[in-house]
């Protein structure tokens, strides 16, 4: 029996391996080219920056403007400061990108609950991509007993010797990027807002850490840095963007950004690429041929906690 | 004789013209045949016999379990009997491994149409430019297609007192 | 200008003169600040990780105390209305003490908010026009305005009147009366807006009740008078010459004897709705009153609080009991403790339990949260003691130009 299982698991692992290798190859090509370019730009910026600005930077960051009030010039300075700080602290060269929403694009996510097997591969991939410490995750996978849709009956702490477990289905929850987002509504200082492509972002340098958005979010999508995030310099993803996966400071809020550092460049989110079952679908809802458009047309989709009228852009379905 | 490569590219062209092409980019099917380049089946098998087989198969295919369904118990249901480097449809047409999905959708039509819409299965690459659509057998073991159980990544730490 | 500076210097000097008891009291309060300052230093350097707040329970003792104190501040209106509108002379004599209480409570509220912030260094982001106040969308932006507005109102009114008294001049009505009128409505607004902070959240069914604002106001008008009665008792007991007339306490106890029963009634209405409906949203109430999935930290506290509220209500409405000073003071103390528990931790924490995705994570304040809270309370008591002492000296004519 146990022999049988290890055998199954080994074939399984080879499947995972195959899958990750495939998507990995494609990914690496892209990322390498991108980060090389960014790296070159960063190096250039660092060379131009005058010496001795390090002593002035606390003043500089104290009076840093809100992201949406920054001029391209301001941004350049701010991004250079972030690069300097990371270089000093972790001894890494990072690129700070600032991809804008693409016009005519609105992002939607769809997740097939019949396929999700609760392997949490998305969770891990997300942590790596978005520079999350081990004790924080944007995705909460709930092990749900069959026969209920009440998320309060879910268990997020299930151990996964072998998933899916009999009699359960798995419900991954992350930021729903609501149309009618309570988190952005309650923020007293507009430190979080909804972008044109539907992504809800946080300006980590503007947030005062009052945690009102956290209280307002019905999906536990927001995560607070109660302490300085503990990161391993060797595993930091150096391809970073200002509004998403750059390294956060203590005392600020953060959340899933649909990997905007990737998706606004055309890639899929990291969670989707890591999913071993193809349960995760992402795309532009204005493109009638996109996977998500097709799913919304073909499947009976639903959203979580529809009764609160948050109008999520994250859809679930069974098939 | 038309070379194998020619044939493949011809088939790819044919497939692409049939598949719906997205406004924002095209869908490319994941290639399977490359994996066979170094060890083509024809190295050992000239032909395949069409008798029922018992698993596990002794010799080089010990790992191979034929658990697709009860009545699929011979290699030649899907593999070409005359050219072991090719697959075969039920009507006898031989096709390349790059089109293995055509074998699958003979029975799994509904899944096939979901797959063609990008709903079933996995697509990687770019959501707006070229999408790479994985074939059925990229995720499912064609001989034993049911998804196996996984070892899940570690659960979140239950918050306790920080100290 | 020089006169005004001298006014402040004189007040400052006055605050340092006093009996041994006064020095002892001020000394104890100052000593209580120290552990809190150290804890806050730790919190500043390590982050809010020194508290027991986590993602699931993201607000705790700070916000609970804040909520209670907004009520205390609002309760000052119970002295303002009889003094300025109904011209009750006995109340007029001490109305400044009520306004100073509102001012000190407001200071404490703002401190509780400040210590709850993850990035207090970015406070300027909430300053209207300079920062980016999300007004009128965010109820917290409203709260920033009403709380600071109330602070300013209660700084101006007693400040102006005291300055005039100090100089022996008749205060000009139009320089303070309009603000008095505004402050009456403003008092109601601060507690209403604070209630709306919670009740406006659709994702927290325990808070998402229209009874929240009425409950907040009623409980404030119950605990507020109780606190004032105790304060006036202490002044009469320890102040060398100043005496608050007994009729003031009578008025306050009359108010509390009406608001306490209403508070219990509103609580009962909530409990009925939760448990009779018995929908899945009952979970938070279940956690608070009965315990949920074996987690029951708050259960003994809430039942003790309810017992306190019932006992104090009985004392307040029974003439024989409330006329005895010891019973009255006991009743006041019980009602303060009861309401503090009920609308502090008893309201904030269950809102987070279970979490929106069904996790049950319990919360009790950490030692650092305890010391920080204690220090803020001590700071409030300290500033109230000092300011009211100086105010009494001016009002009674001992401190003048």
C-alpha cells in the first residue's frame, strides 16, 4: 500500500517536474532578457546618482509624494533610492519597474474548483515571486468539506501528505480585486486604490498602517507587516516593481497585485504558472477570445460573498 | 519522400489555421515530438502487435501501467501499428505525437472543446501575446490519465503569541 | 502677547503648587508613564509585532480603549447643555471641568490612534490639504476631522473662558457661544462617526448593525456621567477648598438612571437578533457570549461586564441605594468597568472572530500593549488633574492677573 503510494507520488513528482520545467523554460527566457535590460538601466541610474545622497535620504523619503502625484523625475529619484537601500541592506542589484495599466485591458481571474487539488503550489510560487517572507502568503487555500460554500467552514491549516483528501474540495482565496472594493473606500489617505486595469494596489511608501482596510476586507486579502519582513538575500526576486513586489518595510499593508510586474508585461501571474492542474485562468476580459472571457461565457461562475456586493473580479466555477 | 520535419510543419500549419486565433496573439501548441528525438520508438519497435497486453510489461516498459480504461488494453488502440513513431486515430489515420490531443478528443469531446477554448488544461506564455497551450499528455499520463494525489506545500503557521 | 505668555507661565507655576496628596498622585501617574514609554520605544523599533495583534485580529486593546474614550469625550455634552442652554448655575460652575474632560479624553483617543499606527512617522499624510485625506469616502477621514475638531472646540471654549476669568474680564458671548452650540452637535457626531467606522463594514457582520451608533451614544451617556460623578467626588474629597454642588451629581445620576437601562435594552436587542435568527453570522456573538469551537477567552469578561451593568443599573434606579454615597460610587465604578469591557474589547475583538475566512485566532493584549495603554490612561489622568487644578484656581479667583 505504502509502496504503491510512493510510486504514485514519484510519478506525480515527475509530472510536476515536467510541468514546471516546461513553463520554467519559457519563463526564464523572458525574465532574463527583461532583468538584463533593467539591470543595465539601474546601473546607469546608480552611476548618475550623486555620492553622499544616502545621508539625505531619510529626509527625502519622509517627504516622498504619493505615487500618483509623482512626476517621472520624482519616480526616477525614488526608484534609485529604493535600489540604493536594497543594495546597502541585501547587497543585491534590483530593477524597479513601473509598468502602467495597458489600455483596453481589464484583468479577471477564474479558478476551477473541480480541478484545484489543494497542493499550495500557487502559494509558494507567489511567495517567491513577490518577495514574501515565509510567514506571509497572499493566497489562503481553504480545505472545504463537500456540501458547503460557507468559507467559515474551511480549514487553512490542513497538512498535505496527499491532497486532495476524500470528501473535500479546495478553495484558494486571494485578493478579489473588487469593483466595489471596501478596502480602497475606507483607506483614510488613498494609500490604496484601484487601477484602470482593475488591479488594487498599495503605495507602500504612503501607507500609515492603520489597518482599516484589513478590517474592511471580507476575503482576508490584506496582510500587514507587523515586523520587518525576513528575507533571504539569495532568493530575493530582483525584478521588482514599485506598486507590487518590491521589498516592503515594517508597518505597512500589502496584498496580491495579480503580479502586475509580470502581467502588465504580458506574462501570466506566478500562481497560474505554478498551478499543476490548470485550475487557474487569467486574462483580459475585454478580449473575447481570452480564457477568462470564454469561461464567463461557457461556465456558471460565482464569486465569494456576493451578498456584500463587493463585485469581485475573481470568479470560481465547478465543471 | 517528404521528410518528417516537413510533415510536422505542414501539420502545425494546418492545425493553426483551424484553431481560433486570439486577437491579441496566437495560440501555439506545446510540441511533444522533440522529446522523442533521441530515443525514437522505432529504435526498438519496427511495428507494434495488436494483441491485448498485460501490465506491468516486462523489460524496458516496467513503469508503464495501462490504466486508461478497461477495454483499452492494447498498444495499437492509440499507437500506429505500422510506424511506431506515430500515433493512430480510430479511423486508421496516423498522426504525429505533436497532435496527440487528436487521439484523446476522439472520446473526450467535451473536454476537447473546453481545451480548445483555453478553459480546460493549462496555457503558459503570455496572456496577450503568444500563448503556449499544453497538450493533454503534458499533464495526464496517457496510459494512466487520472490525476494522482499530490504532496501539498506547507500550511501557514497558526498565529500564536509572537513571543 | 507678553500678557498671554505670562498667563501660561502663571498656569504652569500653579500646576506645580499643591498638597502632598497632589504631588503623590501626580508622581504616581508620571511613574506609570515610564514602562509605557519603554514599551512604545520597543514597538517603534521592532514594529507592532510586540503587540499580540495578528492578521486575523488586526485591532486590539488600543482601538478598544479609543472607542470607549470617544464616548467619555462625547459625554461632556451632558454638562454643556444644562449649563449653557438651560442656564443651571450649579452646572455652570463646573462645566469647564466637563469640557476639560472632553479635551483630555480626546487627547487620549488621538494617542491611542497614534500608537496603533504602523507608520506614525507618516502622520502628515492624514492632514487635510497637505496629505491626501480620502474625504468624504473614508469614515476614518471623517473621524480625523471630527475628533480633531472636537479637540479644538474643547481647547478653545474653556481656554477662552479661563483667559477671560484670569484677566477679570467679562467673556464676549459671540466668541464662545457659537462654538458651544457647535460642540453640542459635534459631541454627538464624534461618537456617531466612530460607530460608523465599524458598522459600515459589510464584511464584519458582528459590527454591521444599525444599532451601533445608538448603542455607542447611550453607553457614553451612561459611563460618562458615572465617570463625572466619581471625578466630582474626588475633587470634593481632595481639593482644599473647591466644592462641586451635590445637585450636579443628582442631575448626572438621573441621566445615568435613564441611559443605563436603555443600554441594557439595546444590548438585549442585539443578543436577541443574533441568537434567535441563528444565521451563520451568529458565530461572533457565540464567541463572545458562549465561546466558539472551544475558544472562550472573552466569555467570563463579557458576563462579568453584563453583571456589572445590571447591578449598577439597579443601584442607579433605586432611590434608597443611589442616595448612599458608597453605593452610588460603587455603582458608578461598576458601570464604567462594565461599559468599558462591553464596548471596548467586547465589541472590537469579536468583530475579528471568526475571521472572514473562518479562522478562530484569539487575542489578549501583550504586556507591551498593557503598559502602553496604562501609560495613555495615566497621561490622560495626569493632564486632567493638572489642567482642572489650574482651571479651578482661576475659576475660584485664586489665580488671576
